[in-house]
């Protein structure tokens, strides 16, 4: 009935995928339900009748950046048009501009960062060059946002960036604030260039709360995402479909908003 873009997927090379997925699950005191391989993402996505996937990974050191970006680009190339890729960067890199240029040359369509895992504060001065480059070249930033255990990516760190980089398209994963959702909505919902995805949220909030979050950010700024391999794709879709929304709202969140962002239509 609907076209579906999964706007939040992590993928890993087959040799390390299971280990990487398990490590991510451990970081969040849970277990990743899927193995993190491209093959599983595509096969499970086909079962759930997903149309397209936004894929990415994150570098835990500057030395990993180029290798990961080439892996993402190659996975996109071999996906038969099923994937769009975001590159990774690391603020400790001594070659930020070269890293960014390589992302552009590889045809990747944005930058994914995870302050909590990569170990930097979102408003760290080293991040400013990355924001400047993305804003100047029109590449969106997809950022893990929020964690009540840390102070790397919570709303207080995001707000100054949105105030300064007013032309930057900033995607706040997990409704803008994993485990600090209410604070995120209160602090960030009025920024027009701030988009969010539904990933790693619907397991924790009821359908009325999810609907309230959607209303707060606006149906044109919310994208469906599963956070693969953390969750089962079909289960996440089922959770989303229980939210009381109109067909037009579902169409926007499941496909149109991400398609517009990624230039698919």
C-alpha cells in the first residue's frame, strides 16, 4: 500500500558484521536483533516490502574513515538502486576537508556521526569545520541524538548548532533525543531545518506519545527508520503503523520526506 524508505540503517562488512552489531547492542545494554550484513538488510527488507534504504556506519577513529566510506559507496553501487549512502567523518582527523571531499567524490549524499560512540561533544570546536562543509555543499548531517547516560549529544548540545548553522539540514535520529525525548521535543521542535527519524523510539513510547512527537515536529520533518540491525524491520514497521495517522501522513513519513531529502524523486 505504501512505498517505504528505511532512513536509518547501519551496515558492516560481512567479516565483522556480527561482532559490530553485538557491540552496538552491548553499548545500549540490549541485544541487536539482526546481524548487520547487507544481505540480511536487503532480504528482510524485501520480506517487509521496503522500497529503499539509507545506509551508513561510523568511524571510531580517523584511520577508519576512508575505509568505511569506500565500503558504503561500494555497497550502494552493488545494491541495484536499493540503497543511498551517507559517509562518516571523525572530528579528530587532521584532514577533515580531504575526508569530506572523498565523501563527495564517492557519491555519498550526507554525513553520519555518533557523538556518544565516537567520543565527542556535538558542539566541540573540532566539529565546526564539518558543519561548515556540510552547510556550504548542501549535504545533510544525520546525527545520533540523545542519551540520558551521557552529555555528548543531548538537546543542550544540539541547540547552539542549529542557532549558528541555519542553512544546515540536520537530521536528529531517534526523534531528536534517544531516552530524552521530551526534552528534545521541547527544545528542538521549532527549528524548521531540523528533521527527525523514528528509529529506536517506538519500542519505548506508546502510540499516543509517538503521535504527539510527530505533531510537534510536523509530518513534513519526520522520516521512518528502523535502526537496523538493532531491531527487526517488520516489527518496527508494525509499531509505526499502529500510530493513528492519516494515509497522507503515513505516505510522507514512510517515503516522501526521505525521498525528497535524498533526491530520489
